[in-house]
């Protein structure tokens, strides 16, 4: 019965059957089925697809513009779905054919709001994805409530909608990383005191801003707000736990006539809980049910079990974690405790990294340089003279030195770094691997020196913050030696 019903009313069933017939006719030929995502008519009206295009897939046809991504079905003896956009108008009809049996459009970009006195004052003329999904999970007159009575399938729809909304928010942040930056107030103030008026390069790029709910910056802001409240008003006098009860009369009155259980409508549970929570906070803060309230804060969380630890148990657990981390990195606790402490005179200065570079014994470096300069081959001497001359005379340049293992590249790096350092200039020795960096005096991995992610991709950014000690060290460097540079990822 269900298959017959879909054959009669669902336009996408006809398209897939037409494509299946073509595949059966020519099984050795690869076809591509594309469902065009553009809509010329109003998306709120039923807009039946009138044609099914079967064409070759053009290389480079995809782009990052969300409103131009199409569903592409690639048939290679399997008929598997190759790619689909979550904001394609046909996505929900294909994902949930029993709920959207008539092939109704899902969310798409450009759905305009109805013109009313309220919407005329708003800047946004189109509805957002969150508003569209919020509308779909409410009962409306004149529409079938198949979705709201789908029980576990409705739960999947809610999760799918949440993931779709969050994915597009993350996509926006990922595509706008160049214009989103963050920095501490002290760093901005120090930069302004130094006479910098252009703040476009101030601070570092970030992955998630504080406005992204659930992100690390959001959680840190909430934590700091709570600490400030406790610091100003003192510790809380009351700690109240408010739990949602699925047998509340408001919930049972709604689900019983519809022959549903409370688990089938988690949206109703959340709405009733939020209404009662707001009423509780109003009674406590406005009506002063338990006395005058000067400050309040609350958090909503899911209950977790078997996670109640005492203070001593938490401390022992933390110490055990630290010990495991040290052992996994080759330490024992005795080595950790006996590690030399940094010079307090150096730590007290402004930039410790720069002071470390200035702490080399220049006379000793010059003596070692003069002793080893005669050991260079003619080819090595030409490389040495060209690079050192560019540094000393501030000509600038990028040099790529290639040679097989054992040809003396590391010896050349050490000699050039000594030549730069005994002149009072800065030379940063880096390498693509930790082992290679140990062979160079003051060597660091490129990941550590420049804040490069361990597994970079085309959207990765360095964590080198402009104005920081590490960034100022790189700016003052006269020469950067990067050993084993071709081993790094192309990103």
C-alpha cells in the first residue's frame, strides 16, 4: 500500500524509476542523475519538479556557495548516493519519503517572510533555517501532522535538523576566518600605546567565537560570569535542583489524546520544562518566594550517573592523569622534579624568547665559527657566502638547499647560525621533525615555533598571535633555517 501510494503522489519516485530503467538498459554505461535545486516559484507553494536531467558530471562543477550545490546521484553498478546538500529543497523529501510523501520542499535559501507590521521593522527579510525547522515542529491548522506523530522517526528528524543548523553555522565561521579575530584587552591596549591604529591584523584567528553556544569560548565566558557574581555577592546561599517530570499534567494532557508517550515528543518536554523553569526563577527573583534575591544563575544539564567523586578522589585522579601523561612522554617523576628552573633574571624581562636568543656566548660562537669555516667544500662555501651576505646586507630572499643524506647540510646550518648569532643578530633554527630539531643549537619544531597545527588542512590557521612574545621573536629574526622543509604538508 505504501509503495503504491508513493508511486501515485511522489514525483521523485518517478524520477528514480526513470533513471533505473536507463541503468538497466545500458548497465555498462555510467550515468549521473541531477535534481536541480533552483526554484523559480514561491517555495511555500507546491512546486512539482517537471523534468529529470540525466547528464555527465562536469569536473569542477561544485563550489562553496550554499545555494548552488546540487544533489548528484552517481550510478556505478550500485546506485549509491554520491553527494547531497543539507539545504537542498529536495533533501527532506528524499531523506524522509514517508513523512514528505508528496515531495514537498524542505528549507531553501531565500524564503521570504510574510509582510506584516512586525516583519516590516526587521532587517532580515528571509526566514532562517532555525525558524523553518521551528515552524515544522508546531501543529498548524490545515496541515497533516504526520511528522509530529512519527515517534522515533520524529526524534531522528529533530536531531537531523539540529545537526543541519549547526553545520551551516560552522560553515559560515569556517568561510569567514580571515575576518574573525580575537585578542586580550591588555594586548590591544599595549598595541594602541605603541601607536598602532590599524587593528585588522591584531589578535589571532579563532575557530569558534564566544557566540557559538557550547563552544569553548562560550563555556569560558559563562564560567567567568559565574565567578564574578560569586566574587561580588559571595557564595550562593541556596542550591536548588529542578528536575523535569514526564508525568506532569500539562504533558499527559497533550500526549494521551494523540496516543503518544512523552518520549515521542521531546520538544514538548523541553517547552514545558522551560516554562516552569522561567516561572520558578520569576517566583524566586521577582516575588522573593524564599527571601530577597540579589543575584541568581542557573544551568541546564542532563543527569549523569557514577560521576560523583569526593574532593580527595578528584585530586588523586588528577595526579594519576598527570603521572600517566609524564610517563607516556618518557619522563619519570624524579626527572620532572629535578628539571632545572629558568633564570629568574630572564623571566622578569619583557620577552623571554628574545632574551634567550641574546644569551648566547658570542665570543665562543665566533671561535667555533672561525675553526670550522675552513672545513666547508667549495659548493658549501658558495651557499654560505650567498646566504650570509643576504642576511648581513639585509637583501632578503628565500633559499632552498638540497642534498642527499650525509652531505653535510646540518653542519652547514650550524655554521651559518653561528655566523649570524656572533654578529648579534637572531637566527631561528627549526625542523619538520623533533629529532632533526635536536641536531641544531636552539632548534625547535616548525609546529612549535610558528604555531602550525599538527594535521593542517586548507582551512587551518597558525596560532601565532600578533604582538605576542613568540610573534615578536619571529619578526626580529634575521635568518630562519627550516630543516627538512619538504616533509611538511602542502597546507
